[in-house]
């Protein structure tokens, strides 16, 4: 039986230079590890026709996408009816006419799912991801309510662009000056340094501009810089901001409260120079397969392309990589050779590489059938790499068990036919 290319793809069909228009996320990734940026943004035509290695969004990322979508849907409906804040009593009836929070969130889940259609990594775990996302709906609902209770807007109905393709990073054409009002998911550009970024919310009133970004995770200093970059882009975006309206307020909206970000327009030149220098350095560092692999215990554990990284799958990888460990259960990235089938969902295998299991040891590989059915198709002698596998012990503590689930990345670099 043919094995999906998701499990056998190790190298790109074409490496890509850094993007012509630089952005915050690319820069940060490439500075930390040029190899990671090269792998993530290369072309994998054997997998799909889109650019880059397909994302396998985490539960937190999916929940964040749904939250953004739901907020934009509700605000658009309220603004279309002339309601400019959730304190307006008419908002209750309008929300009811949308079907309430539950329906809006369900529709937003459908939008997010649609945007991921054709993503071969998401398709593998679609059912389990959606089940876990649906369990998160009460928390998403709470977040949406919280964010909406803080917002006040003056929206032009046309300014909420609920594009089908939530993942698109194409540079949009036909950009027009922003009208007075509140706008969502707006792309900003600084042509002088060729930088771009997407601001979650821009509020434009007379000569007053506020930029806000919604964050569902923990606060980070990177978020401050991200917002300051958005302010710089806004100030130099002559298409969206021909009146050169200054930024008066930058806000990061965290679940536990807002954080005001300092920004002084006078510092814009310094920030632009810094970004230019950092961009130039990244352009030199990211050079296809020659891109340096910056092995680091903490970074590699979180790297979303580590299963493709040749430097990582050697004995040189950082020894302390391991994730959330307890005495009995550990997360690990493991390379195995299958030896013999032991049961419906069990192989006996030999460990080649691991942070917690000695090389040469015999382990049991177990998996959840609905997420890892490919393991049924393999023969003894096949080699596997599992990123994010769970390591535990058999009841008598004599054998280590490697468990593979929807969150594990599985690569089969070599298999017997
Ligand atoms: S695994 Fe580590 S070295 Fe390899 S690409 Fe990821 S961050 Fe870089």
C-alpha cells in the first residue's frame, strides 16, 4: 500500500530565499536558527501546491484562530447595525440574531477548518484536533466575551475582511487608504525597508490611531517589539495612511488584561535601521541546505520542523531535550527500527536515538489507530523517527514504551517495501 508523502518527505523539492518583504515571525525564527527558517519556508511540491512546510496547528493555535474569527464576526454584525460597543443594550438582540456565542464560535471553527483544507498534516489529525478544539469551546467563549467587553469600535462594515484563506501570507493588492473607523486584520507595509505585518485591529478616528493585537498566550517581550514594528509600518504605509496619521496608542490584549506598549515616533528611524541590519544578516544566514543549524536544547524541543532537521537526528543533538518530564512519563524524540509485530497496535522495536532510552534497547511502540494507522502498513526493518512521543514504562518496569498519538510527528526515512 502507498504510504502518504507526509511520512516520507525529509527534504524540500526547492529551497527558497528569505521573502522579498520581511516580516516579524520570519525574522525571529531565522535569527534563532537559520536552518529552521530554511526548512519551514522551502517548497515541498510532493506534499502540496502551497508554499512552505504545512503547519500542524497546535490546539492553542487553533483556539487563537477561532477566537480572532469569532470576535471579527460579532463586531462586524454589531457595527453593521450601528452599535459601537458591547455596553450598548442593543448588542444583546444582535448577538441573539447571530445565534449567540455558541453558533458564532461553531461557524468560526468551520471557517478555520475550511482554511486548513488540503493541508496534508492537518488532514491526518483533523478528527482528533476538532474533538479537542470542541472541548475548548467554553474557554474560547470566555475569551471572546472578555475581549469584546473591553472593545469599543467605530467600524466601516467593509473593513472586516473575513477572507476564506486565514493562512494566506500573500502581499495583497489594491490597497486603499483606511477610512475612519475600526479595522481588523490589516496588512501594513513599509516600502522603504520592505517590511510587512498584519495588525489585528486598527482604530482610526480623526488624527488618532490605535493599534491593538490579541494574544491568547503568555506575555513576551517579543510582543512589545512586534507592536512597535506595526507602528513603524503604519507610519510609513503611504497607501493605507496617506495622511501620515501618527500612532497614539499601542495595546496588547492578553487574557488577563491589556498592556500598553510605549512607542515614540522619533525612535522610528532607529528601529527601521535596526530592522534593516537584522534583515540583511538573516538574508545572508538563510541559504538553503547550507543554512546553519543552531542546536539548542530548549529551542530544538519546540522546533516545528525538527523531524526534518538532519543536524538534529544525530548523536550531537542537545542531551537535555525532553519536554515535560516526570519520573514515569517523558516526552522524547526517538529513532527506532521496527523488529517484530507484537499485537494489533504494538511493535517491538530497537532504539537507535533517544534522550531517555539507551541506544540498542528494546522498546514497545504503541499507537492510537485512528491517528497513526500508517504504522499498520510497515514491515520489520523499517526505520522511524517520532517527534513528541510519550515514553513510559511497562507495569513491571522492565520495558520502555514509546507511544505515538495525534500530536506526534512521524517520519519514515527508510522502510522495507
Ligand atoms: S531542530 Fe534545532 S537545529 Fe534543527 S532546525 Fe530546529 S531549531 Fe534548528
